[in-house]
C-alpha cells in the first residue's frame, strides 16, 4: 500500500484531507508541522514503504511548508508534493514551486476538487 502524508497544523484540515483522500485507497499519515512531516517521511522510508504524495500547508509552527518542501527534495526528488495555500499567498506559491512543489490547492476546497488534483499528481 502506498502512503500519503498530510502535513497541516490545523486538525480540521488534516481530517478533511484524510477523509477525502482515503477514498483513493492509500494509507494516510498525518503530521502537524514540517518537522514532524519529515519524521514521518523518514518513518515511511525506514519501513521501506512507498510514498505516493505529500500534502503540505504553508503556515505552520516549527517548520513551514516551503522549508518542508526544500528539505523533502533533498531526500526525494520525484514524489509529488501538493501545497495547500490561501488566496493571499501567491508569492508563497511561487516560492513553493521554486522549492520543488508539484502543485497547489487553494483553501477552502471541495473534496472532489482535491481528489481530482491528487489523481493527476499520483497517476
Ligand atoms: Mg497553517
């Protein structure tokens, strides 16, 4: 089974992303900031499991999403990273893309829109 890691400091967002994406049949793991997200990435790698996707928020304590993307790309060049943004974060979207993000989703989003974007990224 492939893993999707959902990294957001909002438990509500993590839960709604998990609820939407579990329909795809992947194992969903959660983390509350970028640093914890990197720990979960290491866990998946140590367990020799496949990683299908990371979904990451921008504004989080400890380590933000842009820094997460930069650090993650040192470990994994190819696995897609979907960044969750708000309308006002256009600069951050560019920064995220430069850091190696594969796509973004503007919050708030409908579950089906998220599923559509994710299916394109992980096929
Ligand atoms: Mg946040």
